[in-house]
C-alpha cells in the first residue's frame, strides 16, 4: 500500500490539503467533528477535496481516478461563491460574494485603486468566510483562484505588488484579513471552483 503523503481536511481549523501529518494534525486535533483522510498522491487528494467527505469515503475508487471523479462531481449549490475583477494589471479591483444557487449578490466591495486580481480574490474569500461565520452558517465557499486558495491556507496574502499611498486602503483590508485568519476558527470548507468543468463561477463579473 502506498504511503500517504497528502492529507485532506474537510472539517478542521482550516480546511485544505496538507503535505505532512504534523501540519494536518494541528488542524484537526481537538476539533469537534473533524473530517480528514490521507492520500498517496496530490492528484488523489485534490480529487477528494473537490468532493464532500461523505462522497470521498463512500467512493474511494473514484478518488483514485481523478479524471473520472472530475466528470462526476458537481458543486454544492447551498454555498457561497466569490470572485474579483481588476481593470488592468494593476488597476482598480473589486470583489463580491453571491449565493451559488441563485447568483444573488450578498456583498460587494470596491473598486479600490491600484490593486491586483489575486489580492481581490484573497479578500473575497476571507470576507465570505467571515460573513458566513458571523451568521453561524457552516456552508462552503467557492473560489476559482488557485493563488488565493493557497494564500488562505498560508493565512498570508503573498502578493509582490507594492504598497503605496494610492492603495493604502486596500492593503489595510489585507492586513485585517490576515489578522482575522490568524485569530478565528471556522468550519466552512474553502473549495476550488472547477471552471473547466462547471463554467464560470456564479460570482464572475462577466468582463472577460
């Protein structure tokens, strides 16, 4: 049997995919209702994370064949989807969150001058998770940004875009978002929206 090298946390302090047991353990140890499982390859772990914990446990044969898993998985419609839009690189950036099932907008921020799309995506996820936590809703949050999802796992917006007088307000929001991630626990799974399979996220601004 192949040794597990990747660990999926569906329910924990910070859901995501981890590459060592010690880091995974920190997310689930002492966490009521923790849901996690180890996988030998990143592909299998990513395929599992796109499913619910119950689906992953019930159909492990599908998880080990990611291409088949991708074809079968559908997004959880009872969820929040977030996205950002930036007019230029860099440029004015804004972000919003909508109910996945209906597209109804539940929050919208910006535009903020001199930003990037990745910064907006990061802020959108944190805003979405905080918005749900405030209302005691343990629903998933979908984002189509791999970069922002990585930053969420790191609890750090690792942008190389410089701070300036023009974007001071935006970077103040970034600092507040990072502080929130470090100081809060949340149960909401933060998931990748699979654009190639499902089409554009419901939160897309439609400016492509």
